[in-house]
């Protein structure tokens, strides 16, 4: 992580307050109950549908149980689309998947955790080794295959989470998958905006993932998230992977600046 604790506004590794533990326990129990219901339903529906809706239902429930209240803005995405979104929190994944039904491109470090790999696999997650520059061609082919097989796919081109204060540079290597064979698939930038709560929600610095999850699950206040679907990129913005990355970053950065300006004006 690239940000320092001084940019975050709260101490690292903060313990959950005693009154927060009942909330954490209740939410985890609700998540496990949702999982117990959805897993059998997923396997029951799997032979009957090409795109199983159960992962989307489960992830939508997961976001709601965690306290996320979602509002969508902008052009509704097509059934088949390639989303490029900013990345603030692990909440981004259930919120965006629960809203669109998309699959994700994820770092292969997640694949080392057996139960997590299994859950991600149910939602058709594509695991890649971003640190291995020699396997870029293989990774691009994985993304191309996922675009052919899934309804929608999301990449977080920053490659990691940020505090939300400013976008990190966008990595463009995997965008080579959007060649002429994929020109019929809309490429749509997406802004995930947690408003004034962004710095509190963000998972940055050296904060362990478990600490971040517990801290968020212990919250009493709901988490307001606005998902803004920006216009799909024009043909002139899709001439190559670097052009795609630059155009998507510019669109998200502009929308983020506008959202901050609107917040200040109110």
C-alpha cells in the first residue's frame, strides 16, 4: 500500500469497541446464513442457466448486510460490458457485482486461500499474477476468454485500493484483451464514491485485512455508496490499451472531482 497513516484520518489496527462486537457477530452470522442458502441454490440452478444469478444475489445480500446502501447514477450498463472502476475497499466487489452481476479480474494471491478461491470461482473470477511480467500474454488470453464467457467483467486498473483522495495510475497491460475481436463490447468507466466516509472506509496503508473488515462490520451508521456508470468509451478512445486506460482514468477523475464539488456546495 502506498499511503501513509497520516493521510487516513484514523489510527492503524484500531480495535473494535466492546459495543461493536454484537454488531459484528450479528452481521457475520447473517452472512453465513445467506451463504448456506445460496450455495445449494447455486448448484441447483447451475444446469438450468448459462449465467447463474445466485452469486449476484449473494453478493448483493453481502453488501447490504455489511451496511452498504447503494444508489446508482448514470447510464445503465449493457448485459455484456467491460467495466473499469476505481478501487477503495473490499466492499467495492460485492456492491458492484450485486448491482451488475459482473465477474472480476483479481490478483492470484486470493487464490491461495482455499475457501475464498472457491467462493470467487462461483462468480467466475479470473485470477492473474500481476507480479509476473512474463505471463502477460497468458493473462490477456485469460481476460479475453472471460469476456467471451461472462456477461460482464470488471478490472480495477489501479491494481490496489487507494484512500479515494486521488486516483492512482492506471495499469494498461490487461487492456490488450480489448482488441478488434472485442470491439462490440462496451468499455464503461465506473466511479465508486463513498462520499465523506471514503477515508474511513478505504483499505490502505499497512492495515491488516481482518482489522479493516471488523472495523467496517462494527459500524452502526450505514455506508452510503454512489455507483456512477459513466458513458462507454468512444471508438476514438479505444485505439490501444494506453488510450483506453487514459480515457477511463480521465472520465473517472472528472466524475470524482464533480462529486466532491457537489458535496462541498451542499
